[in-house]
């Protein structure tokens, strides 16, 4: 765990007894939570629609330019920071998995949306004008429901959120919601889920292929066809991401990180990191500390 990178749950960000959802306009939320400009993690799902603003925000060490009409989605565990320029406003919704899951009795329902996959290419979206015009009033209605609760307000908020998710998901070139997933898409999703649970202890594609009851060549072909990268690269990228997250914690030594990620020794971990990132773990750590100290 990243002890020095604050991990916020919904309770810690709310001044009321609320552990399932926070809904707010963005600017007053920022004023209340100035600590969120620095690198932090969430234990909940998080989405923001910008209506004004500039600057950048960072998700899992990738920078994105802030633009009005941009919506972004984050899943629990991702590392995040903001660096805004000028007046920034919009809407923010933080919610627990159980808030939606208790309403939609379908296990893993949120995983069907590409923007909740953890793939950053799908998570930050500059909305076309027509989609922005359709989505913005839904956020306003959600705010109104939260401000003046009526009968079944929580369910109304859930329905409005689902409308937002579905409208944004329709922008995807290959939306997978609605039971139209191909066998290979389902296979890739299963592979990614296995990686998420085993990336520290299983590093070889052939072992994942065996768990999926397919050949390594088949797994590799699916990954290259749908993701444009090899199965091995997907595994290595997940290990690299966790290494970066751990390196933001100065209380963890490089050797401790190497051990947590099940590398045979510190030098092998350093070679692995430098091969993928072109700098050593120590250099990456110094860069992160420098960037966030500016």
C-alpha cells in the first residue's frame, strides 16, 4: 500500500454521515478539499465534468489537459493530482461500487463501461457538443435531487447517473454494453481480471493462458488484435504501474518494492523498470518528488 499517498474514502471527504456518494459543483468542492491537488488515491469511483477551466490533471502518471466539456472517470486505487489554471468549475460525483451494485443486481455491471476499465485512453473524454448538451442537464438534475431529497431520490440519482454512463459509452467505437461482447472481448476482459489479481505472483503469459484454457498463441493473438500489444506487455505494464505507485511512497525502499512485486533481486527490478521507462526507479522517484514540489 502507498502509505504516504493519502487514500481517501467517501467518509473522509464528506462533512455529513455519507459513505456511498458525494455530489457537488466542482469549484466549491475544490475550495473545501485543497489537499486533493497533491498526489492522492481514492477508495471509490470518481467522475468529473468540467464546464470551465484550464491546466492539467494527472491519472496514474499520465497528464491530461483540462478542457470545458471534458469528462473523466476513475476507478478505486488510481493515483491522481490536479494542476489547474484560472477559474475551474463543473460537477463531481464520488460513489461507492455498492451504490450502483445494490440497484443493478448484475455482478460487475460497471466493468461493462470502457471508461471504468482502468484504461486511460478510454477514461478521459472530450465530449462532442451534442453529448455535452445532453449530459450537462443530467448533472444539474442530480444536484437538485441531492439538495432537496424527495421520495426515492437515491434511486432517481442512480437512474440519472446510468443515463450519463450510457450516453458517454455510446461514443465508444466498439461499445460492449448490452450483451454484444464477442468471445475474444470476454476473453480479454477475463485476462485483464486475472492480471489484476495475480500480477505480483504470475508473470508469464503461458500461465495465464493455462488459467483461461487456451494456448499462449491464442492469448497473444487476442491481445494484439484488440489492444495492439502482446499479452506479455499487458502483464509488464501492470507491474510497472504498481511499481510507479509504490515509488511515490518514500517510506518504501527500492528493495522493499522489489520484494513486494516478487522480483528475484533488486538489480533485476531496476533493469526491468529502466527497460520500460528509460530511467531507474530512483530517478523516477526523484522526478515525482521534484514535480510535486514545484
